[in-house]
């Protein structure tokens, strides 16, 4: 089976809440079941949970790690970039769409990069963002993992 979509799941690492981790696991599983390749930044929290969920469903997972240790993830493909946080831009540009689960500064940077480059992004939880005029920045929002996956699949068929 050839995957037609590459979907990045982004979110907090060490600061992820239990709810974030559970949601990311479910998002990863649902995307894998839909035939998508699941991309993450490869570390703990949301990233690890999404990878584990997709792996458990028999999906293909790829991670862009910030360091140089490929063994830091259980993904199908682990790319050790050595770029630290700069790998966020690579992750977003490698994706057809992004699902943000929860919120952290790194997550916010990935949402901004996706928004700026026209990559569809769906937020499950996380922050509200306003532009310089005080107007809310419009991003798709989801209420559940299944809603996030359905929305991203609709935005990028």
C-alpha cells in the first residue's frame, strides 16, 4: 500500500499532559489506519505517543530527531538531523498536513511555520493565537482525536 499523505503530529515533549499523550496516541493510530505516514519530531510526550499509536496500528512512522542518536525513537525511519529545534521547519515542510496536540513553544513554532507556508494545520487543544492587530489567527480546531484526523483528511484529501 502506498501512503498518499504524510501527516506531522506536533506537541509538547516532556511538558505533555496525560490528556495530550492519550490524544496523540489515538491520533497516531487513526492516521495509520487511514494509510497516512505519521511524522514527528521523535522525542517524548506527544511525539513518542503518536509514534507508538501508529506503530501499534501497523503504520509507517518517520521521525526527524533534533540530535544525532537514531536509537532515540521506535519509528520505522529515524533521521538524526543534528539540528536541534531547527528541525521543526523540516518537519512541517515534509508534511502534507499538521495536527498539533496540546501546546508548547516548539508546538507554536510548528503551527506558525505551517500557517505561514500554507500547510494545513489542525489544533487539538493548545493555545489561541492573535496577530499584531489583536485579531485571532484562524486555524482549524478539533474537539477530539477522531475529529482532528477527519478534519486533516478533509483538508488534504
